[in-house]
C-alpha cells in the first residue's frame, strides 16, 4: 500500500513540476499553454463544484418540498375493507389481497391493497388514495427532503468533476498531438546536424524512430529467423535537442 502511495505521489509531483511555470529554456509555448489550460480547469473545478452543488441542492430541496406539500393536499388516507383473509406468504409481514374502499368523492372502488399477514376477511387497513380514489401510496415525508437535496448536490459535483476531467484529457490529447508534430519537425531539422557533428564523415542514415524494434546486422549465411531482435533505447526528444544544442555550443560531442 505504501509503495502504491509513493508511486502516486511521485507521479503527482512530476505532473505539477511539468505544469509549473518557470524559465526552463526547453519549455515551449505549447507547454505553457497546457499549464494555462490546467490552471483554468482547476479554477473552474474549484469554483464550479460549490456553485453547482448549492444550486442543485437548493432546487432539489424546493422541488421535493413542493411535491410533498402537493401530495399531502391531494392524497387522502381512507379505510379499506379486506374481502379475503391474508395468506401467510413467508416472504415478509405483508401480502396483497383484494379490498373495497370509498373514494373521497363518494364512489366505491375495489382493488388489491397491501395488508398484514394473517389479517382476517372483513378487517380494515388504512390506504392512501387520490381524489378519484386511485391507490397512490404514502406521500413524501418532510424528513426525506434534506436527503434528496444532499443527493442532488453530490450528483452535481460529480457531473462537474467528470466534465472537467474529460475537458482536461481532450486538451491534453490535442496539445500532445501538436507537441509531437513540433518535435518531429525540429528533429528532422536538427537530427542531420547532430549526427554529422557526433560522427564526422558518416552519412546520417535514416532517422531513429523511437520505440520501434530493429533487426541487428547478421553474419553471412545466418538465417533471419534465428537472429534475435533488439529494442532501440528510448531517448526523449527533449534530451536529443539538448545534446544538439550542447554540441553546437562546444563544437563537439557533449
């Protein structure tokens, strides 16, 4: 666990150090642009999450309060007479049986209502109905309103966080493509000069493609299938550019 925390902490330090504005001569305009984008997204997250959470919680709380008040006004609790004995289902303390009740408008209605297990036929249970006598269930309790407001606030904060993270990833991918394109263009311009300074008299040859697998030169008569492949060492483009600048300054290999 400590090893994982150390790895995460080291990664976070590298990210912050890479985005932190400084006077590093190797830092390019696109790197500074990425730092500005990251700072803007961080500010948007820190400012947007509280605002969104408060707004969503306030709206959800008001809506739930109005809904509870409307349900308490429009719904009524009336007695329902059981038409059959409630059987012992074995899956809980209630079962659904047919019953008859009188609606608030005076009409008689019949339907299936929940009743306690082993209740005898002819007994009564209290049910909630609307003005037309349709079953509705109990109205929303006022004690549930704060919980709904809290859930709405948490959901709004998560939505803002997801939007900020997705925007950051898209910006990072777009800037990485531009950065790799700029590195490739500069390497095509700098690579031949650096190769001639490091190995005078040798042709520069094809450019080294980072991360590719190369087949080493094999002896005469050896089968190609028996020769092992070696992976070229990964060299960052920034280090290669630093080598080229150092070689040009000193007049030789660094």
